[in-house]
C-alpha cells in the first residue's frame, strides 16, 4: 500500500539543455504544474481523491517514490503539519481568567494581608466643567478597617479611619470633622481595598476587554453595586496580572464625576503600628459637623 501526499509546489522550470533546473534527487517531476511526492507506508491507506479545494496533478508515468532517509525525518514530516495546523486554530486568550475568577483571586489576595502601604496620585474630574484637580501623598491600611490617607500636595490634609470614625483634618484651616463610618466600609470603594465583604456578592462584576488590555499586564474589572448605595455608581479596578494587587481605582459618582487613584510602591505586611491610626485634634482646632449627604 502506498500513501500519496500531494504537495503544492510551484516549480520554476527552465529548459536548459533539455533538463529541469529544479531537481530533487530520486524523484521525477512532471514538466509543468505541480509535483507529486509519494511516501510508502503500510500504516496508511491509499488516498485516491484529494480533498475539495486541493490542486492535484497526476504524475507522469515512471514517477519514482521518494523515501524518507530516516525514521526521525518521517516522524518530523508527520508531526510538523498537524502541529502547525493546531497552532493556527487555538484561540488567543484561551487560558484567560473570567471576571469572576479574577474577583476571587483579588479577594483571596487581600484577605491574606495584615497591612498595606503605598504612594498615591489622585485625579478628580468634574463632568460638567471638565476641570481636574490632582493630589498626592501616602496611603496606609491595616486590617481590620483602619486607614490613613496623608496628602502632601497641593496642601497637607489627613483622612483617618480608626475602625469606627472617619476623621478629616486640615492643618491650614485648623478644622477637623468626625463622622461615624461603622459598617459602611464594606459597601464603598475603600472596602474593596480592605478585602471586606464579597466582590461577587455585593457587585455586578464585568471584565473590560479591548485592544489595550490584550498586550497589557493588567486585568480591568468593572464593578457596579447591587445594593442601594448612594455614594457611587461604579468603580473600575486595574489589577496586576501576576500579584493581583489593585494598582488603580476609577470611581464614578452619582453625577458622572470621576476620581482616579493610582497606587505605586505597594508594600504589604510591613507591621504598621496601631498608633498610626489614632487621631486627636491638635489644640486650637475647630470641630466641624460633617456635611449631610446630598440627595440625588
């Protein structure tokens, strides 16, 4: 039994002294068209008719069989074509994580932390005016529920949560505001950093895919709260693909204004002291009642 493998070979033929310019040792090619390359094997059935769309040319009488020189070369021939075809049809991103899988990995990562610190740059943009304000400083988090935002630019300001109370202090204005935040951290964007609550339970999770994310090193998750939270509509998280640390948060409030917070120089489990999350108003500081939440 012989198995014929028809290869589409365009041979540039030139009749010089009655010989073909392109020669394969041990094989005879037709004078024009394509060559028929035969490999003998008792393991394969004879293929008489080519598949639809295949250009098949019958060999001239006297065509010789071109034997593979070794078993290795024969295996190479059998494997090269199938493997090449498989690589062409494997879809890109087949092993990519789903939105739910990314959310689970983020939450599992942050639940393993005792504290976190990072530098931050914050940009707040007003939807109507298009004006933006930028601020920067240092962020400190300690589980469970302790937070300290130290603003250096454009002016010094402190936001501190000791677990129950949110303190806002402006040294330049000599004012401080205290507000009860017990139980509210789990439903806001800050709760995402603490890893409290459940991303999949509290938010509708969607993965953002576009040309920029295919070659990037970040997962983008779009989170919309399922409950009746009145502080924001959605938040987009940029998550490192290797560490699953949150590198950027983009928060959309009820009026379409956005606040983007970029985190850098993240350090986890550094042993932050509890004293860093305690606040007492300095002498001469006025205590101001917290502003009421606007009704949308």
